C-alpha cells in the first residue's frame, strides 16, 4: 500500500550519528576518569535515549551521583559537537524529498534529546519534515517504544494510524511500531544488522534508500 505518513527514527535511520555519540560518550567518561568505550560498544548502547546510553557506558556499579555527572558532561559536550562528524545516509535527503513530492507527509520521532533532534534536522533536512520530535518525557510523552509519540504525530497531522508507517533501524523501532499498531519498515544500514532486526521481529527490511521509497510508495 501507499502510505500517507512516514515516521522516521533519527539515529541510524536518516543520520549516521555514531561517531559524534561515541566522541561525546568518551569525552564525558574521560572527564570523570572512567574507562572509555569502543565505537561498537557505543553502537550497542544507542536506542533508548542519551540517559540510557550513559547508564550503559559507565562501569557496572557506578554511583548514581557519578552517572549524573557523566550525563551532564555528555549533554554539554554533545550540544557543542553533535554535528562534527554526523551526516545523512546515502540517498536519504533525496528519499524524503521524493516521498513529499508524491504527497506523503514525513516526520521524525527520536529518543534523542529534543534540542539535538531539532538542531540536526534543521541542519541537514530543513523543510523536509512536517513534524520533528525528540525526547519529551517532561511534556508527558514517554520515550519509544511507548507508542505515545507516534499517536501525537498522527493526531497533529490528522492522519489515521492505518495510513502511517514507522521506519527505523533497531529493536526499539520494531517494538514502537508494534506497540502503536503501525506497519514497520526497517533499514539495515544503521546501528543493527539485518540478523538482529529479524531476531527482534522485523518483517520488512530494506538495504538502500531506493528500496525504501518503493516500500513506502508501493
């Protein structure tokens, strides 16, 4: 079917943010004199928001006060360096433009801190998304895989859930779509492998932007 709304995850789906996330994680850990993490470790930690990333990155048993300090350092560093090495995945800006030209509305829903989501979408996708939403728990909208963010976007754009599709790259995105009752399309170029996505329950996995456009507009 052809969808009226495509809701995208951000990290690992439309933007390759891993290097900047790893740099921010290790800068915060080093500042607290804690062991740094490898790029692949940070890749595995991403998906449930930056607080969860920090909690996974600090050594097991780290006191909560130290974790709070590392989290604050992460936010400070990432606010200044969130776009140092970040870039869109190949063909993704053109993909989003193609969807919009075909009449499909587009949105971003991320567990990343909202300030960073707004900055990155403004920098790389200005005018290409109808709604851009990061983590908004302070506004009463829990993080993915809770479906509340999906519901809020569909309500704002006045599009039925049955006409929307969720697009992501991780087990969190598979669960988000399931919890919201949406169709899902997963991409294999992000932070999880196709095998990991299938193990999480993904039914449709695409390997490039052209295949994703076909899946949304078919």
